[in-house]
C-alpha cells in the first residue's frame, strides 16, 4: 500500500466513525478526523484561534476520501434495499448520508476542506439516487439553503450546483414529477440573480415553431358562466401569442 493509500484509508476510517456516532458533528470530527489528517495537521486546522489551513494536496486527499465514503454508503443502502437517506447501517445509529452531508458542510464552513466540496458531495449523492431518493436529498438541500449561499461556499460551488440541478431536471418527467421540478426551479431562482448569464437568452433566439392553435369559429361560443364570448377581446388576447413566440416582430 502506498503512502497516499495509507493516509486515505486512515481518513476514511475516521469519517466512518464520525458518521456512525450520534454526538454533535464538531465533537465527532475532533475525536476522529483530528488525528487522521496527515502530518498531525488536524489540530492546527481545527483550532478556534488562528487556524492553519490544509495544503491543496491535503484538501484534495480529504475530498477524495469523502467521495469514496459517500459512494460506499450509497452502495450499502442499495444492497440493503433501503432509501439512501434513511439507511443507518445498524440499530441506534443516525442516517448515514444526512450525517455525512452535515459533516461535509461543517468541514466546508470551517475551511478545513475546500468550500466547493459540499456541492461535489451533493452532486455525487444525486447521481447515485433514484428519483424517489432525489426528493429526500433535495429536502436536505432546501433546509441548508442559507448556509450554502454563504460567500465562502457559494462562490466555489455555484456552477456545480447549477450542473447538478440541470442533470436532475433532465431525469425528471415534466408531466409526472411537476412538484419536484418546481422545487428545483424555485431553488435556482433563489440561488441565482435575474442577471445570471445561464438564465438569459443572450442570442435572442426564439422558438417560432411553437404555434398556439386558436379556435376561429367562436360566434356561438360561450364562457364558463354561459355568457357569449367577446369577439374583440378573444381576438386581441390570443393575438398576443404572435408576439410572445417571436418578440422581435415588435421591432419590425
């Protein structure tokens, strides 16, 4: 076993211990991860006053270990035929994936790991989740929205979060998963400003093939209250579709 693999194994073992205990996250990490980080750097990076950040290589090692641990718990949940957000790995233990998410979030907030690691782990979990599991994972994300929007985290992970949400939306049926689609779009609107380039139609391209078929023979048509339909209003209202489909026509 190489030195890298040996250090990674120690960190993974410490993370396992932190996940499977129900004491507060910070206490669990100080009792486990503190001594597992290479070169005895755990004490320096976790102290309250003048913490010394880990090197880039050490942060990559920690991120790699977190990804391996989350993959392991997802596989165990699948083998146990349990929802991944409910899998505990044994009696009287906390649910493993939510606990690991809390641990990763704490490490990102305290700058022990890179600020974007929490978003990487969220992406890993979504990729390993069924559509039913995605709803529970997304509930955790919604509950942590304000924390995830902190500058130290969001600047490092916003593109990962955008990519993750778009990938989940591609998997969902707009006809059968309307609630979750709406929740994801609402969250993106909360996360990103209106000026976000990814949400703008910078090239001004229009879907002119999207034609709304309008009933033209409506002289005897009545509305829901059995009143005759106003012909002028009907023509004006549905005539707006021409401009909605191609707004550039307003400038011609």
